[in-house]
C-alpha cells in the first residue's frame, strides 16, 4: 500500500517537472523579458553557490587545522 501511495504521489508531481520552462517560471512576456529574468535568476544562483562554497571551504580549512591535516592534499 505504501508503494502504491508513493508511486501515485510521484506521478502527480511529474507533469509539473516535465512542463517547467523559463517562460512559465518567469511569468511569460516577451523573449527579451524572459531572457532578462533568466539572466537575473542565474546571477542569483551563482551568488548563492559562491556564498555556500565559501562557507564550505572555510569549514574544511578549519577542520583541517583542527585535525592537523594539510589543505594542499585535498587539492591534488
């Protein structure tokens, strides 16, 4: 029964994933408006990834210092 419910739940989400596109995500409009919206979204995603990457790198460096491991060995 759980498998059936899980399968039906998953299948109900698939159409939303399949039909997602920049025009619907950015509210339609002209091609220029959609391109601007997508470019803005990509900039925000890149900035977010940079923030989290910086956090992860500083955490890894701190962990390496605490455990006396070399940060250089991770980059090779």
